[in-house]
C-alpha cells in the first residue's frame, strides 16, 4: 500500500476529520443528553409527589399515621426514591428510610395543604431522590446518544471515502495510468469517459490532450531544427576540412584551439594531442611573429577583421621562403572575445611573381644592374631615411669614353660586351649597400651610401678609373680599353633632391669631358673648374 497515494491521503484526512467531529459532537451531545435525562428524572419525582399530594394532605390533616405510612411506603417502592417522610406540624406521622442530606443529595419537599382550606398548611412531604440511579440512567442515556452519533459519523465517513475513491481518486489513477502509456510525440491521446464529460476530470483530460499536442508540435519543430543544424554542421565541417585555406582558432593571443588539415599542411606543424596543445603558435608558425601578434591584438581590440601577408618559418630542408595571406577576425561572443579566427592562403607564388615583376621593372635587362626607375626609388629612400643635413651620400654619374667608337667599329654585340664588363667591374668595386645602375646607353650612376668621408669617395672614384685600364675583349683576339668620365655630387651639399643632385653630377661629368676625359670631378658651385679633379 502506497501511503503517499491520493486515495490514502484523502482517506486518512476524512477519517481524522470524522474522528474530530465525533469526539466534539459526542462530548457535546453526551453533556446535553446527561442533563436532559437528569432533569427528566427530577420531573418524574415531582410528578410522583403530585400523585400522592392529596392523600398525604388528608393523612396530615387528620393525623392518620397509618395512611401516611402507606403513602411513604408506596413512594419508597419507586426506585427513584430512597426515603420519604410525612410530617403534620412538628410530628412525623409516616416515614420510610432516613433522610440524610449531603452536597450531592438534596431532598424534595412538597407542602401539604388542608383539603378544605387551600390557604392552610397542614404538613410536608419530604422525599429523598435516588440520585445515584438517576445519574446512572442519565449517563447510560448520554452514552447511548454519543455512541449512536459516533456510529453515524463513521458510516458517513466510510461513505464519503467510498464516493471520493469512486468518483475522484479512481478516475485520476486511471487518467495517470493512461498518460504513462503515451510517449510524447507518438500522437497518442487520452479518451474521455462519457460520465466525465463536463466535469473536472473531463476538463483535466482535455487540458492534458492539449498539452500533449503542444509538446508534439514543439518536438517536431525541435527535430526539424536539429536536422537543419546537422545539415549545416555537415556542410560547414566539409568546408572546414576540405578547404584549401588554413583555418584555425587561437585563444589568449597564441594558444591553438583547433585547426583544419590545410593549416597543418601549410605550416608543417604536426597535429597536437589533446594533452599537448600548441601554446605558442605564433612563434612556432610565423617568421613575422611580431606582426602576426600585433594583427591578432588589433582584431581583438577593434572587433573587426585585419589582414596582411606574412612569412612562415622554414621547416625541414632549407628552401625558398613561403608566404601566406592571413585574415584575423574576432570569434565567439563577448565572454569569448579572447578567441580569434585565422584564415591563411598560400601566396608564395604570387609573392615571387610580384618580386620577379618588381625586379624586371627595376633591373636593366642587359647588365642586371638597377635601371633608371629603380635608382629614382633608391634616391627617394636615401633622402627619406636621412632628412636634410644628415649623413652624406654621394652620386657618381659615369659616362664611358670611346664607347661610340667601339659600338660603331665592332658592332652592337661588342658594345654589349663592354657594357656588361663595365657593370661587373662597378658592382665588384662598391659595397652591397651601394646602388649601381645603368640609366641609359653608356651612362651609369652610383649611389654611395654613408659617404661621410670625402677622401673615401675620391678613393673609390679613382679605383673605378684604375679598373678600366684593364682591356676588354670586344671580339675574339681584339682588346680595347674603355675610359670613363665621372661627375660627383654630394648630398646634401650639392642638392636635397634627386633632380638637383643628378644635374650637378652631370655638370661635373661634362666638365671632365671638356677637360680631357677619363677622370673624375666633384661638383663645385663656386668655381668654374671642378674642385677635386683626378689625375
């Protein structure tokens, strides 16, 4: 028996309520019935005295003791009377039993009147009621009344329990049993019994069916949503796994959370185990680690994507540098703002193509030296790095002597050989940080970086002139010496821009041409003749 069942709870509640009602009502009706029975007994005593009033009055009036004794004997035979006395004046003319007064026993006195004169008192009739018997009868009567009430209350409580079980508890138990047989979403419903149409059980059944319908609709919507999510997950996972772009997530600046296969192919990293995550991804992947870390921080702070081209660290055998174009975007919600999504594309070929194109655009095809465009850029870069009045550099403008003669005499191939040989000599005579360019025909231009020492510039110019004394084989077995005329201008003394520097170097060079060639001269704005003409 399940003591927590509704039926048991209702039964116990009704039983307790019935017991309480029985106790209170029995107490009330017991007292009431007891008092009523006691009053009825007293009334019976008085009625009994009234029946003998006349006879007792005659006996007292005439003083007939025999008659008086018969009256009291008759009264004493009644079980509700224990003793009786008839007095005439002060004389006792009849007595049955002793009159003993106590707190609980009070005699009943009846005044005897003259039979012929109602105004004259002739004696008294005193009766002692049998209080013990009267009380016993009163208790029995009261007890019978209380037991009857208790029996009625018990029967009513039992009927209430049966009705409650039959009309409410049993239908609810049946409703609960049918509900347990239904699986949400299978379309099952609870049938309403005909006798419950319109009552609370029927209404509850209807509400449960409505709730089942609502749950069924919600489950169907959830199934459809789950299918869409699964389809999207499959689609995006396919994109993530099969993408040619490396996709990865980093947290706290450099801790790798996840990445696809393309990422590990591009970077050469091995996929970490669950217990060995990459905690310093940026330094492990990027050669430009500082730039990558700055870009990630910028994406986190601004909340917007940022991208750039970055170099990857070389792994395994040394080879050419690899470049990727990286896009960093903040990922996750506000609480996960430390997470950044990265997408990288391999742009190595593009970078090398750009570099090749830039080299072709800035290189003289014949000699391999920088061309005019490249030297213009170098000019601007040197000026930008120094600023006005800082760190001198020198511009050497060179024009070949006798080049037209060789070109016209031996042909263009011989001229090309001369240009190539001159270019190689110039490249060997200066530092790697210096710029050597062919700016047209037989004209060359040198930018000597960090030319703070004027003697050093003159020494280099002289070395260049000396190197040209070595003959060049313009044709098989034919050797020619090609001289040079060199004009020199210094930054910033002779100009603060490429145009003025090249112009003044050109003036110095033509001064050399006019003075006999195969020499160098430094531009001197205060003198018609160059200040430092070589030997």
